[in-house]
């Protein structure tokens, strides 16, 4: 997918980023603290929830928005072995003791979402239901202050409309409300 990327090129890009942000690249304890950002993830599907958990583990302030107000997808998924191990390491057996007992390697999407939602809440992810992402609002200058990227949300005037966003992740599948390829 990215044949031109090598370990050395990634490492060089990291050092350049650290120099641009005036961060000592060898001070690994403080690097992530200075790179903390606010993430907004559109959609509460399994991928959006797992991404939110990972971002929270990396120290981001994560906000999830979901158009629906309940989990209604009852399709059954076959889980690969590495996914089972990942979910068990996140505590899936605590929240759902019947998770992958014996040779059962299937789970409903709804049950998977419930497990991941509980884990995300444990890591401090903020979740808002019945909120739709409409578009990105680009930074603008207001009274000599620059307002960062924001999300235009439905319903209008939602509290998150005033939230500055550093990263937005569209985990909404084929609906794909974010512009771009």
C-alpha cells in the first residue's frame, strides 16, 4: 500500500515533526503529552468503537457521535483468532462471560457493540447518541482569535458544535460523510 515507506523514513518524519513542534524526540515520557489532541469519531459501529478505545489508550480526548439511539444490528460475525485475543485483552469476558466459550467464534454485531461501548466508557470516551455529523467547518478568525476545526452537527446548536477538533475519523462505513477519497 505504501511501498515508499521504510522504518528510516518513518523515523525521519517523526524527528522532523518533533523539531517542528519543539519537542525533544528522545524524551519519550513527554512526547505524547505534548501531542495530545481531541478526536471526534463519527459512528458507533465496531470499528468506530475500537478506534475510540485505541485513541483513548494513546491519551486523546475522544468524543463519539452516533446518529442512532440504540444498537439494532443483529447480524452475526465470525471472529478471527487475533480479534478474539484482542477483545479478551480488553475485558470482553468480564462484560459478556459467554464470549467465545468452547468452539463458538461468532458474536452478534449488537453484542460486540455493547462490549466495546462498555470498554470505551471505562477509558473515558464521551458518547453522544441521536447526533448526526454533517460536515467539517474549517478554522476561522474571530476577534483576533483563531477557532480551530469544528464539526457541523444535527441537531443544530448541539454542545459539540463548539468543540475544537484536531482529528476527525469517519467510521461510518459506506455512508462516508467525510469528504475526500
